C-alpha cells in the first residue's frame, strides 16, 4: 500500500536529486566554458581591426520609458564601435518617451527615431525598425538597459570569426539594488542565468538570448523570420527558431549590460508569469525537436526546460505538504518527517556551491560580484518559492490555452519589469 509518507518522500527525493544533479552539470559546463573561453589565451579572438568589424544597428524599443530611456541612449553614445547606427522606437507611449528620444537626437548624429502612433507591442516595434535598419548585425536592448562601452566589440567578434553564427546574447547585470527582491535577482542572474548559459553553450544550444541584450545576423533573420508578436517571450521563440535551422548561438559574458529588475513583489510576479507563459508556448511550438535526430543537440535544452517546469510544481507541492503536515494533526503518520534536515542541508550546500562558482567566474567582469554572497541562504528558500508559485499559476492554463495568434502588446509595469 502506498502511504502518504512514501509519496512525500518520493517527491522529496525527486526535488533534491534535481537540484544536486542539475547544479553539478551546470557547474561543470560553466567551468569548462570559463577555462576555454575566458582565460588570457582567449583574448586573441576579440582582437579585430576596425575595418573588419561589421556595421551594427542597435534597436531600443520603448513604451512609457521616459524615466529610463535617456540613460540607455546616453550609454550608447559612448560605446566604442566604429560603424554604429542606433534606432530608438517609441511604440505609441502615453508619456514623454518621444520627447526624451528627440532630445537625445541632438546629441548623437548616429541616433534615428522611429515613432509609432499605435501601441503594437515590442515584437512589432522591433520588426518595423529592422525593416529600415542598415546594420549587418542587429542588436536589441531594452529601454532601461545600459550597454558597457566595449560590449558591441565583444559581440561583433563572434560574427566575424564564425560564419554560421546566428545570434549572440550578452551578460545582463542588475543595477537598481537596495531591496531584498533586487538582491535575490543578483543571485539569480549569477547562479542561474549566467552560469546556465555558459553550461548550455558547451551543450551546443542555449535556452534563450535575453531580450535585455541580444544580437542577430541580418541574413539569419531573413532566413528564419523576425520576431513573432503572438509570443509572450518573443526572444525565447526566436532563439529556438534560429537554432533549429542549425545556426550557432553563443553567450558572451564580456558584453556587459546594466539592467533594472523588479523591486516589488507585484512587478516580479507579473514578469515571471509572462516568462513562464512564454516558455510553455515555446515548448508547445518547438517541442517536436525532441523527436528529431538531426536536432539532437537541442535535446538537453528541451529536457532541462521540461524537467524544470515539473520541478517547480513539485517544489511548491512539497512545501505546502510539509507545512500542512507540521501544522495539522494528521494522525497515523507519526513517523512522517516533513522537513528532513539531511536533504535540506545537501540542497543548500549545492546551491551555495553553484552560486559561489558563478560569482567567482563573474568577478572578472564585476569585481563586486562576490558582494552578493550575503543573500545566498535566502535564495533557495524564499525566492524559489515565489518563482515556483508563479510557474505553478501559469503552466497548466497556458497548456490548455496557448494563446496562439493573440497579438501581445506592451504593459506598463513601472515598478519594474
């Protein structure tokens, strides 16, 4: 007879093993990436004369970004790149976003302004700008992102050196710190995003080129198509579309871009609901790659994405059951151990090891990276639960109603998405 205790222990085993195995794989992959591509011997890869660098167009799509877009355009004004075009797109903003862009045009002759009267969403804004751009490489950044001076040279090197290079994503770093949620996202971007992208590159495919900073070869976009406005996360979907056509996609940690992250629970939840919905949409559209031998290099990414969704559901269920078993007299289960400290200690140790590895690797680009060590104990406890609940809330509804064909427009999430 299967007992409640047995069910609980099996769920606990699965949740714990996933953390231990996945973290070990990510640490190994990221370490291999760092040793082969982030050492002094790898610098020759980026040593390219100005005349050999491709023209780049940077797109800055914006909606209701009067507070942040000025800083984004100011950062681009001092970027070190010889042949640069910048196109700022105001997608029918109700505030002074257009005025801020117009003001910056007087300071930078490379800046062009595409003003749209109707809000059609980020994907359509980028597609419209791509149609009038001239760069061989199209870089997209968020309107609240600040590109480091040498970021574009680091990105461009991949397109020069590797003919099959389809896309490159950079290294976003949260900048609006000071709150618990913001500090947790510093931990997340180091221990999850940055570390996982390094590991995924060693597998041959990555989950996504971040919408904060991503670059595509123009000829590749002509081949696979531009951004899909029906997808909640158009960046993930285009990343998968590029890779399923066997173009290479890379992560470039030297391409540092400052970014603003949500500082309130409401804004964070709304962001993660959109991310979770978008990932499920992408899996529904491209999950068939798992059954195609010629796309086998994509299998680890698909498997990891599916397992992670299952894991988030199991984690939330485990926490709810554990709290219920502790708080309620469930007679007959006196030997039930809802929170076995051995498993908790193992998971915490591995999570801390993963984070420490990520921060030590990232210290090359950000000497203050290890300042993020203090919130480590809270990350696998409180923050996991918040993200897990949003995943739980969106996965099944999206499976039942993917929203195919629905046009996604901007939403103002001022606090901050």
